[in-house]
C-alpha cells in the first residue's frame, strides 16, 4: 500500500497539534487552566497527578510545541511521537473538567503513531537516513488508523439513537441561540432546520465511514464530511476537532499510486508479525468495548454521566446545574453554607454541578479544607439541581447523603437520583444559562 496517506496524515496531525499548543499561549490557557486553579478535578486513579510547579506548565507546553514540529517534519519521529503522547496525555489527565472527546482522540492517535512507520516518506528522517525511505508499506498501519476513525464515527452515531436527539434536542436549543448565523439567520429556529441537523448528523455519523471506504461514494462522502465539519466549526466552539477529523479522512483515500499497490490492500491489511497482530487486536477490542460500558449503569447516561466519557458521546446534552454545599460539624453543632465560587474558577463552576463525580470530589476537598482548620469529623452535603436538554430543573443527587463519607469508585453511585422529568415540547421556555456544545462533550 502507498505510504503517502500515512505520511500526509503525520504532517497534518503535527501541524494541527502545533496550532493547538499555540492557542494555549495565545489565549493564556496555560495559566487559566493549570496554574490559577486552587483545585483540580482528578480522574479516578490519577489523583496523584498534579501540574508542574512554578512556570513548569509553560515549559511543558513549549516542549509539546517542539515535539509537534518534529512530528510534522518527521525528525526523530519515533522519539517525538512517544514523548508527545506522554506529554499530551499528562495534560489531558490533569483535570476532568477539561475533558473533550477530541483531546481523548489525540491521546489515542499519538499513541498509535509511535508504532507506525509514518516517517519513512516526506520526512527529515528519510532524508538523513535514506535506508529507511519507502514508497509502500504493509496495509495494517493505515487500517489501524482507519478503524480507529471508524469507531469514533460509529459510536457518535450510535449515541444519537436516543429519545432526546430524535426529538431534536439539544440541537433545537443551540440553534435557537444562533439566529445570527450567516445564511441561516432566522431560519435557525425553524423545525425544518432542526430536523436537517438532527437527522443529517445521525445519518452522516453512521454512514460516512463505509461511504468513504467505498470507491464509488468516496468523493460524495468527502464533500459531505467537509461540509459537516466546516459547518460545525462555524456554528460551535469545538476547537481543532473538525480539522483533525477532516485531516484523518485522507487515510480513507488510500491506496494512492499504482494499481498493483491498490490490489494488495486486502492481502496486506493485517501486520505480518504475530505479536503485532495480537496487540492490534487487543487494542481494537478495547476500543470497541469500552464505549459500551455505560450500559452497565442504570439510568440516562446524559443525566448520571456514568460511562459518558471515553464513549464518543458528542453534542448530546445541554445541561444547566447549580450546586449549594453545606458543611456540618457534629462536635460543635456548627454549619456553614459554602459557595463554590470561593474555591473554584468560573470555568470549573460551569461544569462541576452537572457532573456527579465532580460534585463528590469537591465535597471531599471541602471536608479536607475544614479538617485543616481543626474540624475533625465534618459532614458535607450538596443540594444540586440540574436541567437536561431544556427540561425543568430537578434534584440530581440525594441531598441527605453525607458525601464526605462516600468513597470514589467505578461502580454505580446510588446517591444519584433518577431522571423522571419528560422532555419539554418544542418551542416551550427553556433555562437561560444552558451550556453550549463545547461544554457538552
């Protein structure tokens, strides 16, 4: 198979990552997200991971920019790819509030690229070491990336097969706030427009991958994908995701080159080495199974959030939530009402109340803070009310539960209350502070 699609993907991936790192410096996100906060919401099992002290995070992002440049140029590629994966994944794991599906995808792609021969063409490595230069490669590296891309599209579409999406939410809510959009304008609130985006997004996610693979529909599918991602970039603040997915479609145009190279696709799509085949199969099995884990939990996943992350659930919910904490000391019979704004940054407060595991983490943080003040055995309770996809606000967690006594786990949280509130009819009033799709991932 021609190496050209893989080499071009390496170049585009590196450039997109370089732009993303630049945005962190341009918009002062390094300070805002990693230096300014007093508290970071940790992923389960990664509570030990902390930001670098002092100006360390600035140096860290500068190093990521240098590594992205090396990946683009194909210079010391294997080392650069490995270090970029470690460095970016470290940043990704520092705060759950900053979770985005496309950042998770970057972690996966950068991990895979460590093992792929993307530096054997169009690279400084191939120029400096002509012996490694190649025009063709076995098909498995490109197929591994293709399948990873297909998994993202497939599960994004599968997740849209839910009652809220099929009834037009949260698309209807988001479009109602975008009547200033070019071309759409007032038509953004039309039910025809809502149906177009709702069903168009569902059909595209489910069919775009096979349509890109089939030669007869590939060009039409590419045009549709380009329009879809460009429209998403114009309408919603979703960062590099549209451009990353568009760049990845190059992999679906392989093979390039001679008919002979094209004819070897079906014969060479699997790696030759038995160990590599096994490792690739294990990796793909995890990627296929892990997004399904939310079915192990009861309730609406967009409400409970259990199993929501790492499952390619994208643009499925608009959630408004507010939390009020009360700390009680049984020994002194004193109680305090705590305002999260005294401890958290604004961008953390926007996300935390609607995420039960973050509500729990912050309760533990408050308990530790009061213990440091000399209150040995405080109780922490939270009154959290949330509105999902325009529903009326309802209590999200049991306000009678002492969260200071609840241990974090991967099991079902029985203190999360079920959602019984039905979806409101189209056109009814909605909460005024709903989050946009960039927070909805």
